[in-house]
C-alpha cells in the first residue's frame, strides 16, 4: 500500500493503530483511522462467517426461569445473516421453546451451559414446512425444540446439555392431558431436521426429550459423534430416528432410551454406525419400509435391551439389502435378531395385546386394504462376531412407568421368518448365544406355525426357539454355538421350508426334554459339517415332511445323541446322507 507524504506515519504509530484495531473490524478500522480506504471500491469484512454471537448479548438471562427463546433465535438469525459463525450458549440455564436452526451456524453449548425445554406446551410450535403423513416411514410429528428445514452446513455441539423435560409431556393416566398440555404426536423432539444437508451433532448430552431425541428426515451427509442420549421420561422415547436419510455416520455415542435406539425407516442408505453403546426397552436397530441398503454396524455394545436389538420388517414394497452387523456384544437382551418378510398382521392375530405405554408401531386397522406393491425383499445380510446373553425381560429401573411385555417376548431369540416375498443370502459367522429356553412339551408339539410376519412377536405361542428359520434360501451358519437352558422341550434350531443352506462348525447344547436338537421341516439341499452336540439329546436331527431332501451330515461329533437322525411326518430316509 502506498501512503502519501502528507499522511505518512512512523512505523511505531502504524503498529499502534494495528494493535488497537478491534477483532471485529481488523484491517478496515486501522486503514480508516489513517484516513485511508482499501484499494477495493467495496469495503470488505474479513471476519464474516467467523464471529461469535453470545446469546447473553441478545438479551438471554440464563436464570432457569426467564423464557429466552427470542434471544437465542435472534442470535441464530444474526449469525446466519452474517454468513455464519458460532452462537455461544455460555454457562447458565436458558429456558426455550421452539427455535429454528439455520445454515452455516454452529450452536456451541458451553460445559456449564444448558438449553432447557419449557414445561409449557404453548411455547412450542409446529414446523409447517415439514409435512405430516400419518405414516411413520415418512413423518408423524413436526414439532421440535430445535428444528431445521432445508438448512445446510450447520453444527450443534457441546460439551453442554439440552434437556427436554420429557416428563412434563407424559400423562400417567390415559385420557388426561400431561402437565405441559401437549401430548401425542404434538410433543417436541430434541432435534428435528428435514431436507437438510451437511449436519454435525457432536460432543453433547441430550436429556429426556418429550418425543424422539434426534429425528432426521430426507436429509444427507451427517456426522453424529460423541453424543450421550438419555431419553426415558416418556413413551416413544427414541434415540436416533432416521427417515430416508443418506450418508449417515454415527460413532462413539451412548444411547439409553425407552423406545427404538436407532430406527432407520424409509430409504436409508450409506450408513455406518460404530463404537457405540445402546440400551432400550424396545429395539436398537429397527428397519421398516422403503429401500434400506449399504449399511454397516460394528463394534457396538447392546445391553439391557428388551424387544429385539436387530429388527427388520419388510412388508409390501420394501427392500433391505447389503447390510453387515459385526463385532457386537449383546448382554441381557431378548430376541437378539428378528427378520420378518410379509405383511404386518392384524393385532388380533398376535394372541397378545400391545403394552399400554407403547405406541411406536402404527395403529392397526380392522381390515387391510389389498396391496398393489410387490412383496418385500431382504437379501445379503451378514452377522459376524455376535455374542449374546438372552434373558427374560424385566422393567428398566430408570423408567418411571410400567412397560408391558407380550407373551412371546419371554421366550424369544433369533428368528428369520419369510411368509411372503424373498429372504435370501443370510449368513452367521462366529455367533455365540446363551438362551434360557423354557419351552414346554406342548409348545414343542406344534408344527403349524401361523403365517405371521409381524415385527412385535406376533407368532404368539411359537417364539423363535434358539433359532427359528422359515422360507429362507441361501443360509450360512459358520462357527455358531447355542447354549440352551436345561428346562427346554423344544429343539434348539428349526428349519421350516429352507432351501440351500450350509452349516459348518455348529455346536449345540442338547436337552433331554427335547424330541431333537435340530428339526428340519420340508427343507432341502443342506450340508451340515463338523457339528458337535455338547450335551445329551435323544436325537440330533429330526427330519419331517415329504419335501425334505438333499440333506448331508458330514463328520462332527454326535456321540451324545441317542440317535443321530430320526424321520417323521412322511420324511424319507433317503432325504439324509450320514457321513461319519
């Protein structure tokens, strides 16, 4: 820069101007103090997009009583207007109703800062730009404590806390409004994002939402890491809930919730979930509707989960494909894995009523309209390195209201159940399940399992044994071990109309009460190799049905079985080749 002679400055005076210039104006202030303008004809502010907007500067009190919604929203609006930056929530408790997150904003909540959802339901409003459909694969609520619509490049981060005061939105008596006066699908989520892009939520604690904690709809490219969710103050308290989201990456999170810990509805694609822990009353990874594909779950701990850690229901038009679940520890769970293909039944077929506090599944109608969509498809799903301890469900100690249980949940385990559609290319490798059993001789005697494909244990008196497989093609079991409780009269494993299966290195604990350890019904083209019966059993494999054929037992140690193979219900001895 050239400075004219009459306005020239000494080096010391120039440095003095530069040192006293404010960070918010920088070079512009210094040059203007000298009576100079930059060479450009348009003044430039080099701090745009980098400034910090403290919500106290916008009038927020942070006293835990005053409603600070307007101040927080004003800070966000100013930040996005200035091409982004950081909105700072300092130490204090800031009570808010609904606020809108906007593009290019980082909402930073300091370690001693808290955004506290108001206990007054009137302080919340719907995001009208988010459509409602009544279909949980699309959207069944549009109220958020913090929401965003078609926003990009925004971040919500801690290390502070967002507390939704969810108990204020829960009614202990059906038909009586909750304390907040706002209930049902009008309850606010912690975070609600619709058609957004480039989302980051990190290093934050989310407590007691009125509804789901994080609900993301038709959005893409998100990084969710270091999040602690405790969400057990209300019914339908999901952790993560995605609807047709793509390029989702979840890592290093701890989720303790009352309903689905990580629901993936609609067409969720390109999803990775790793290094997380989950605990919930209902399910962890729940899939329903749409076309979910290219998903990996790895290195996770699932504990105290009653209602099936991994649950898929593919009804008409749904397709689930190319998924991997690996290196998972499941401690104190029910129904570790359940895949159902076919239409959801009417509740009357279930033989059990829904628990009073759970309304996570869409309401069932008295009659079902004919479907024009093709049957569901589930294929190319692998389970590797799964170690599960299955128990009878109990009440979660930190949930204040009672959660009921369906009868079949008490004896549930692994179920692959296709009654209509395609269920194929499913593999289990290095899977170890300890299963308490408890099946009676009456249950073991039933062969005609109802053609039910519901996701909530609607098979009634016939839960999934240690493993129940029906209508599957292309099944692989490698290094699988089932330890079954001694008081168990049912077989450990049932194959019903299974075709093309390979069972290698299979170990099973037989029981004296059971008719057999394995039961194959109308099953064909199965190779069983290097299997081992680790406790006495009357029969290792019982083959039933005239359609059973092409079954080979090759080697292994079946010495603890009184008979290696038995035949029943029209099965031919030519159906099995025994190579010892």
